[in-house]
C-alpha cells in the first residue's frame, strides 16, 4: 500500500494522483483492483447515496459506517475520509475526537473544509498523528453561506485569500489540499506556492492530482460541468475507471471544457 509519504513524493516528482470517491466495499474492491491512488470516502454520500439535497445532514456515524465498508473492500489502498458538518468546527478537541472515530474505522487521513479558521485544528490533529487533507475553494458544507455551488476565487482579493489559506494550512501541517471549483490559472499558481499535493476538482489540469465523485464519473444523474462521463466510451465499469486513471495520469483530464478561467 502506498503511504502518505509515498504519495507526496510521487506528486513532487511530477506523477499525477488519481482519486475517486467511494462509499461501499464492492466499488472499493473495483477501485483497488484498478490501482487507484487514493479513495475518498466523501460526505457527498449524503447526495448520491442518501438522496439528500446537500452534504449537511451527513453524520459522523454515517461517515464511520461507510469508511469501514470501504476499508474492508480496499484494505491496501490509501483512504481519506471526510469529517462531516458539525463534527469538527467547534474546536480542535472536537475535531480530534471525530477524526479518531474515522481513523479507527479505517481511514488513513481525514479531510476538513476551510482556510485560516481551521489552521489551529489542522495543527492540533497533525501533531497528534492524524494526517489532514484541507479543502479550499467551493466548500459544500458552507453552501448556504456561499449562496450556492459557485466558482470561488474569481476576484483578486479572493484569489489572494485562497493562496494565503493554502500556505497557512501547509505551514500548520496539512498533508494535501483539495481545490474545488476555482479558476485553473489560480489553481496552477497556488499549487506552485506550496510543497504538498493539490488535488483538483473543477480546478484545472495543473493540480498534482484529480478527484471526481464516482457517480459523476460514471455519468449518473446530472454531473457538474467539471466532470466527464468515462463510462460512455467504455464497455464496463472497470474500463471506465481505468480510462479515468489514465486520463489523470496523462493530463488529458481535465481539459479546458472541464475547467474555469
């Protein structure tokens, strides 16, 4: 199994990291067999599994349940699990308690949303042996405050704030950072200013890796603009996953049509 240092070193050497969300043992086994670099047990399960309108109703118990299922299906794949809304924002201690639950369930790293306001919690967790993946740009857990699912970092001040947040999270011990729905040039600039991997989703091709929601990658429902249906040109789920991994590794995905200017 690739560990965190392996993944960071591979990204530093120019290899793109391929990431997909997953929520159950069967798909986890399929992704592991395809040699996917990282599985993200995302709180997106609220929308694609539970049928919720957002990620906000997802509970820590939900996340632990699905993390355990994924860990059983892919015991040798690096797993990141989302800390759900309300489980970590109150204090570093609350974040540690929630992260401990997900690590015990089989995660190797936890992901939380937010910039400077989360720096103390990132440091608190990382200093206590819990790797943390940050999440900047569009923050699904803050959708009500953001006024919807909108591209972030479009003004000069907003772009500078994202760069500052990324640098602060890095200095606080973050292991990697997801960048969601930000202009591709900004993601490229931000990636060049920090020494940990950036994982893009709607953030252009110059991030160190890419992540998509599994169901979007398979063309289910109404995928966002930054996604692509890899199943439409494949004859099996396995072939679709392989095509996605290859497209990420060769930097043919995302293309300009999947990116924001």
